[in-house]
C-alpha cells in the first residue's frame, strides 16, 4: 500500500492506494472519531462493496444510505435523503460518513458531511477510476442544479481517502475509459513525461494492469494534491484542473446528465481546448494530433455531439462557474505539460475550434 | 455610527451600528466585490426595507429574491428558490448576497452564500432585534429539518453586518421582547453588570429608547463577537451561547415552528436552565427569581407549554445537536454572569426543573 499526503495545514489528509483496502479495518479505525458511522452508497454497489465495508465495520453503530445511481440524482432532493436517515438514526456531530461509490456518491456525501449539523467527518472510498484520480482529492463537494453542474456545494476535505485498486477489475470498460480522460489531463496540464508514459502504456492500462494502474493513479493524485495544496479554494492555479471541463459541462448539460459520462465529455472537451490552443498558436497541430490519438486509444469520443450547435455551446458555457463578469475564462494548453487560464478568448476562435471537432459527414 | 470588529483572522468583519444605515451607499460599496448583487428578503419587508436598499444600490446589476415569511419556510426547498433565481439571472462567483430581514432570512441567505458555486460573499442587514444581537454575528447559517432546527447548515462569515436602529421603531412589541431574551442571555452568561443594567432599564428598552437600545445591542454584539472569536466552530466555549436553547428548541419543535417566536422559546428555556442550575446548587433561588422577574419585565413567557410532558421534552432534546454519544449536554448558570457546559445531567433533575416551570393551575 502507498500513502500520499494532501497538505492543507489542519485539513491535511492521507490517500491510501493499494489492493483489498475495503477489509482493512485499521485504516478506517484511524479516521473514525466516535461510535457512529453512516455508509452512503448507490443501488449498484449496495450489495457488494458497501456490504464489504459494513462487514469490516460491524462493531460500529452503523447506518447505510442507498441512493439511486447516476448523475441525474445528484440533486438537493437526493441529499435530503441522507439528512433524513442521519436524523432518523440520531447521528450526532461526532458521526463519520463514508462515501462508497463514484464521483456522484462522493460529491454528495462530502456535501452532506459539510452541511449536516454544520459539518461532520467523512471518508472517501472511490470505486471508479474517475473518482479515484479526481473527485476524491481536493475537497470539492456538491450537487447539480438543472441550470448547471455543481452549482451548489462546498469546499470540504475528507479525513482520509482509501483507493482500492481491486475494484477496478470489475469496472465496465466505458467507465475505465472515462477515468483515463482525467489521467491524461494530468499529463497535459503538468507533466509531459507522464503524458508520454501514457502514450506507451495506454493499451495495458485499458486491460487494467494493476501495477501500471497503481502508478497512473499515484501520479494523478500526486499532481492533483500538489495543485490543490497550492490553491485550496480555486483562487488561481487550481483552475488548470478544469482543462476541458467548461466544454465538457456544456456537452453534459445539453445531452442531459448521464447520457455522456463525465470523463467522456471532459475528454472531448480537452480535444476542443487543444484545438483552441492551436488556433491561438500555443501548441502545434502535431501535438493536437497526439492528444487526439491518445484520447482515442483510451477509448474516448473525440468529436462533439453532431446535433449541438456552436451557439448552444456558447450559451451553456456562459452559465459555467468559470465565467467572471460575463467574460469567458478558459484553460488552454500552452506547451507540452503546461496550461494556463485565459480570459480574452473571442467567441469566433471558440467556434473555429468547435468546428474542427465535428465529425466529417 | 459605532463600528465593532469580529476578529476571525482572514474572515474578520465589521459590524456597523447606527441610525439610517440602509441609505448609506458607501457602507455597502466597501463590501461588494463586483457588479452583481442579490437582495434576499421576505414578503413582509419586500416593499419597505428591501426596496430602500435596492434604491441605494440601483447602479448595481440587481436581483431581488422574496421568500415567504416565517420559520416554517426555513427549509431546503425555500433555499432552492434562491439558487433558482441566482442561476436564472446568471450570478457568478463574484456576486454578493445581501440578507434583509430577521434570523430566518439571514440564516438562509448566509447558507445560500456558503453553497452557491461553493461560496460567494454576503452582507447581513438584520431587521429584528433578535437577529441584530444574535444570528447576524458569528457565522452560523442553515435551514431546519422536520426532525430538528438548524440541522443542515454551515459556518460561514459575512463580509459585514449593518445594524440599523431605525428599523426597531416599527418592530411589533412581541418581536422586540423576543429579541430582549437574547440580550438578557449575554448578561447571564458573561456580564452580571450588564444584567443589572438591564434590570434598571428594561422598561425604557421596551419603549424602544434608541440610545439605550444602541448600548444594549453594542454590548450584546461585543460579547458574542468575543466568544465567537475565541471559538469559531463551537469546539467548546461558544456552546455557552446556547444557554436555554436546547429547552427552547424542544418547545419550538413541539409547538410547530413559528407558534412560539424563537426568542420566546429561548427565554422560557433560560428560566428552565436557571431552575436546573438551582436544583444542582449552582445559583440561589433568589437569583432564579430575579431572572424570572427580568424575563417577565421583558414581556416574555416564563412557563413551558402546559400541554408538553416531561417525556416529550426529553425526547425532543435527545435529537438536539448538543447531544454527544447519547449524553445530554446542557449549558447552566454557575454564578452571576457565568455559565458552563455540563454532560452529567440526569433526566430526573431535568424533570424537577421542568415541573418548576409549569404554570400552577
């Protein structure tokens, strides 16, 4: 097992990465404050991983909340279900919530922990590659609003994150690909050597080679932890983690939450961002082609939805959180392994980039 | 105008206390970050104070959200209305929310600000005596759950608080009394001289003498600011601000939110707490009698609801946030101007105290 530390002063916490962590009681014990524990999971995992953790923690006063599965249920209404059960079972301020699931369960459980009695402890047990390398690190929690993703939420750090590699062996291929999109992102924004390592090892990663997977996750979490430690509340640097996300969110909102997986939308969004970087002359068309090739090798879509117009894109992007005072702010590649924030982007250049990402008919 | 500072490092903020603050644009300008402002108020104040502030800030890009009036509407559903309008009007991360109203509006607006896009700025303009001396200082925000008050919320500090004394002149007498309950609380937990000053000046305060009122508010806010600065997240000391509240919340929940005003319930709760302190021998029955007399002089109820049994009290108190691991924790008077937290309180002694607070038939 590897341990990585997210360094945030008194809000610092460890990320454990290894096999068969779900049954290692000592890992959990170290981060549970008192007697009460509330496992939050979804319908798909209730009988497998959630049950396994419940068995590990059977000595605690245990409540399990089972949420419907999917991004469409990441709402204030679903959140209320967690509060209902916590109160019904009389959980007090010393309780610990444990999120067992992907990003949706993790984001909602974290936000529930942030708000329940104005803040209780929580532990993340991410069970998808995407949530392991992304949402479980950094403390962004929240729910969606019909008008936009993650519009309601909090910055709230967990007590610990337990990343169990074993769960990846049963993950559907499509979800593995979605997770790889965020892994590729770290290569693009921070570490070109890692990008090249991914070019070499993408096939084995898609076959879920756990040794390579452990390295990929560790690198991803380490980069994210470094960025988050430098800028916890997204005042500046942290925004680079949103590479591809503004485009991706527009796709998700347009298609309806859940039609595209988040990772798929972000993957395509990164291709658009790369094209836009090329339009502005920051990176070469050769590098854009490598990015497209790696995304495709990861099993990700590289074209925007054919039914989506440029106007629809621009309109949906205008409500994104990254927009400040009406000015479009976007993260773009500026070199191999480097990215930066720009707020002087014209709608025209966005349209050119979008057109380059349409499937030729 | 007097200015008081709440000292919380980078979350420090000023409290302005004076007459006719609502039209002093410079006060607001200093704390509004960008162009967007969202006024949150209730139906009762929409055409008066909220309009006045809107006129003061007419140059900003202004949205006004009008919530239904009353504790019964302090829910996640009502909160959603604020988010709906913020998103509809495309408010971004640099927006500033301004709460104009009593504790309900203030708590909900603060919580909305804490959660909208994971945190935006807000300013408190409390328009009841109770919210001026209590909820506007200290950063407790949140909404109720059918199973208990303020069960969902956040610690989140405003950019500034503007306490306009003029609004008190139109406050109904019953609400003025409710506010005086919290004023008396500060005398009980922290400052016996202030308690004695209140004994002398209660009649003039009830007639809303603004010079005396200014002093009472200033003293109250100063004591609260001192306590909150020492313990922002209620690890220990801050709990003394809850004197009377556990009993009060039980009354409010039992009677249905809004039947008793919060300050009325807390006032009666403080009488119960005083009786319990006397049962345990911490204060004399003479002092309890003085407390009862001052509460009555403030126009507050001093008897618990006759229909409420001791068992109902104990059951409702068990879900209160102050309960840790099943043990009842209560704040009690321990001397003139002093209070402390106890977690060794027997149900028997609570019943004795409750019985002393029943109206003789």
